[in-house]
C-alpha cells in the first residue's frame, strides 16, 4: 500500500510539473513573406488590405498565447521597409523596387502593432539569397548591378558569394541600418546560409582562388565555414555596438552533424546537416557568444527513424553553452489526410511541448508558420488556448545582455475592480519600464511568484480592470511587477485585496 501511494504521489507530481504553466517561455510564430507564404497573401494588395491582414495575423497569434512574431523582412536581398541600400520587395507590390501604395512603412507598422499588444518583433533576414528564380527581374538599383562579381548562379537561383569580403560588409551594413532605424527586439536568421546542395558543385572556385586566406583546395569546406563565421561575428558586433539590447538569433536546420560523421553529433541520419552541407557551425557561434539564442527547426515527430524529435531535443539541450535555446515546431505538418499516421494524431505537438517543458535548458518554441493556424490542426489551437498557453508567459531574460532589474512600483491604487500604478522614469533604455506583470491569487492561497499559474496578465498599460470571478464574491490579492526591455523583473509590489 505504501509503495502504491508513493507511486501515485510521484505520478501526481510529474503530471503537475508537465501541465504547469511556466512563468518564462518563448512562444513565437514565423511569418514568411518570400513568395507570399504567409503575408501579404498576394503581391500588389492595397496598403490598407496589407495592414488588415497583418493585424489579423498578430491578433490571431496573440489569442493563441504567443508573445513574439518572427517577421521575414528581407527574403531575397530586398526590403519590407524603405531602404537606401536595397529595393522594395516584389512580394509587396509585385514589382521589385516599387513601394506599397498608398505609401507606408510595413516594418514600422508590424513593430508598432506587436509592441502595442505586448509582443516582441524579431526581424527575419536571409543573408545570401538574391533571387528565388533567375527569371525574376531585379530592380535597376539592385546592388547586383553595381557588383556583378558578388553574385553566383546556383541551380535556378541567385546568391551572394559568402567568400567575398565586400558581401559580408554589405550584409552587415544592411543589418546595422535596420537596427539603427527601427525599434525591433531581435535580428533573426534561419537555416539558409550556403544553399542546400544540388547535383552541381557550388560555383565559388574564383573567390576561393582570390580570397582563400591560406586554405588549401582540399580544405574548401573549412574555408566556407569560416566565411559564415566571419559574417556572424561581424553581425553580432555591429548589432551590439548599435543597440546592446537587440538580440541576435539563429534558427538552424535541426541536425548539426550526424553521429556517423562526428562522435559528438546527434544519433540521426539526416541527408543534410548544418556543418557539412550548409557550412554553418552553429555550435561554434554559441560557444563564442556570437548569438543570443538558437532555435533549431525540429520538424520531425517523436520516434522518427532518421531524426527522432526526442533524440534531437536532448542533443540540443546539451549544446546551449549558456545561451537561450528554443525549438522550432511544425504545425504545417498536421493534416487529417497525412500519409504519415503520426501527423494525423492530435496529440503529437502537445506531446512535444510537454517534453520541452521537462528540460530546463529549453526555454520555449516557435511555429512554422502563421498560415498553418488557419487550417484544421486537429484541435491544436484549442490545446494552446485552453491548456498549454492558458496563462501568458514572460519571454526569458538574457542575463549576459543585462541582468539589472528595473525599479519596482511604489504602490498600487485601487478603485472597485480597477488597479492603477506608476513606474519610475529613466532615460536608460535598458532600465525603462517595458511591460507589467499582474499577479492574482485568492486570499489564503499560498502565492508563489515563480509559478506562472498566478500570472493574470502581462500588459503595456499602467492600469487594469479585473473580471468578476465568482457569483459570491471572494477576496483576491493583486500584485504588480515591472519588466524592462530584456524582461528582467522588478520586485513584486505589496498586494492589494479586491473582491471579485
């Protein structure tokens, strides 16, 4: 009997831990603009329609419980914002170099609308891709016409040559310009560094001959990796020199190396890997502190024979090196008609999220992509809203960027069910009050500030009107804390008591 009771107690504790609401969790959705995957739904839409579609996406993701949007703003060496360095994107107007009509700044609009709702905006750029199709006409102002020696044709696409120093400097200049002019929260890049290999060799023999930096021909793979290393370090240095609070994140392909090629690699059999085929040594960037977060794309299921989600999560967990680690998930694969039975299982993604929550080094997830949530996901949307994301979560802080908490609120003022407060003014961007966390617990209930279950709201406003919770009103304690730009939390206020 004692053994049975012990088992039930342990089982209860495990279930509670898995179903608990984390206080800190990154919850993001990618919004892809290349070939109009997610937004705008097609090129050439009126600006008001583009804005309406954007707000619909932001509102829908916020309703699901997301706290960040990863927006693709530079899909093919073009811009979703006014730039003196690159032309307007063809995916906005239908013609590269043509501004949206009537004129507006899409990037600023997305930042403002996300921040208004307490969500971060991560600006997603592709570093080397120039054209999805060689038949796509480039704007006359495109940098490719000024520096044709920077451009390589591979398959039916155009790329910048990563081996040319001018290319690396130009990409850095583009990113620095964005960071300087916009109030964004992060710069984000995905898995596309050197392109995924085709049957033909990548045509960079000329740049290797000119700029090999002493590498031998048999070491060209190491030279390519160093080219990307140099780019990543330059980008991080320029971002932090411009605005130290802007994060730099990479979302690599889900497999760094297979164990067959490297004893430190994952027990997988992926056909392509970051290190060997994309020349992206993501592990080095983490070790060197060149990036703030890693978001590997684990678009496989638990138990996959060649790339098991659980095996990969546990591998990435051991390779965080003191930086934030999130995991990319694949709602786009959920399909009631899927030929893969696992993707017809409504429990697959919830199982993945619960697995992530058992691993302390994994701090959240992101979903590809926003339009997936417009289709039948076998109840996954409800699983998020009603269970997994039923409480808001704070995006995990990054203490290597800033670990000083902001000044707390001195006192709360109540009137009926409304609470008001004021924060301390400061000129230091890192210490400014960015958002407020409102906590709620019933009087007599033990309040645990580390338990996300007690978070009532995370908001921009300095006042809140609480909902009635019971027909026979009960007493509740309300507390408020301040979050700064990097989600450091102040001391929590002394509670006030309300009847709700």
